[in-house]
């Protein structure tokens, strides 16, 4: 799939500099940057969810068993 993206002149020069340094194409660097952003966002969501059980006094397994017993 293709996507058209507008970037400014400075970004293009820096992208070309990095591409030359790393011997990769512009497209490869852009795909890597997108992958990194997606991974970072996913990790932040996981970190945000970690510890949601928080200050609850009941053990998680005990809670699960009590909820399932209602079925």
C-alpha cells in the first residue's frame, strides 16, 4: 500500500543524510520510524494498564472465582 506524505525541506535533507549514513532508502527509514512509533504507543498502553488492580484488597484469583461462581 502507498501513502502520500508531505515533509518539509529540512526533514527531507535530514532523511537523505540518514539514508546515506545507514545505506538505506528513504522508504525503509520511514517504515522503521512508523514501526518504532507504533511499538512505542503499544508499550505506553501496556504500561498505562499495568497495575490497574491497584489498591484492591481482594486477591485477583479470589475475585475471579467469586465472579465465576455467580454464573
